[in-house]
C-alpha cells in the first residue's frame, strides 16, 4: 500500500478516535481535542491527493476509498453536532440568531435538517459509486466535490471551535468575540461555512447525478 492510500486509510481510524473523544464528555477539553482530530483528518485528505498526483500514485483503491473516507468522517462530525447545545458561556450563546439561520432554534448548534441533507447526498453518491463499480467504472472525485468537502470540514471545525474556545482563556474569548456588524466574527464565519457547506452539498450532488445519469437511467 502506497503512502497516499495509507493516509486515506488512516482517516477511518481518525474517525473512530474522533467519535470516541466527542462522546467522552468527561474528558477535559474533549471538544477541543475532537476539533484537532478533525483538522488532522482534513490534512490527510489534502496530503493523500497531493502526493498521489505529484508522484503518479493514483490507484483505483484511492479513487474509491478517498471520497468514502471523507464521507465517513464528515458525516460522523455533523451527526455528532446535531442537538449539541451551545454553552451559555460562549459568545454564540449570548447572541440571538435569526430563526432562519439558526433553525430549528438558536440553542442548537447544528440543525438536524442540514445534517439530513448532507448525509442523504453522501449516501446517494456512494450508491452511485457502487453502481458504477458494479459496471467496472471508477468515478473519481471532481473539483466541485472536493470544494464541497473542504467547506464541510471547515464548518465542523468552526462549530467545534465555537463550543471550545471559552476553555482556552480570556485572550481567546476576546479574539473570537471581536464584533463585525453587531455579531462576533466567529459567528459570521461559522454561519458562512455552514450554509456554504449545505449549498455546495446540494449543488455538487445534483451535478454529480446529472453528469453520470447514464449509469442509472439505463436500469430504471
């Protein structure tokens, strides 16, 4: 197994550790450690593709498993954020977000409907890849899909940081609490990342299904 494929495979192990740390709420700074693990997972995603292209190490295994590893980690991150209440001591908890942005309520960090959209898209595309593999066709990741994944990684990390930074000290609280147009910049950043991730998830999913429609229309 070459290095890019090892990095891809390591993302599955990182996901397992990430889930354990996220659920281990008695562990000091558990959300901070989870954010770090998720960040490391994102770095492996960048490195495996870069090294594979640079050294000509692209393989069918990598083409199939790289996007799958991304989906497993991203979906785990979003699912674990559903229903997580914002700590009232954080800057986010002290601001009233518009219902349209914070739906279904300002106390929830990650709206369930957004996670349903993201997970449904990922399952649909994974099913398409399995159908393609059954027809001896490998569907590599496309640029729009990679950008979608990048937004998803940033969204999860920014949410975990929002939850975690009050534990880091007063300096970090002041830094993340600097206001722009009445809201801390960290809230703006998180909202943009979250809605960007959902938007690109929908667009990339529709694009992928349309581009590869011949694979499934023949069997319908």
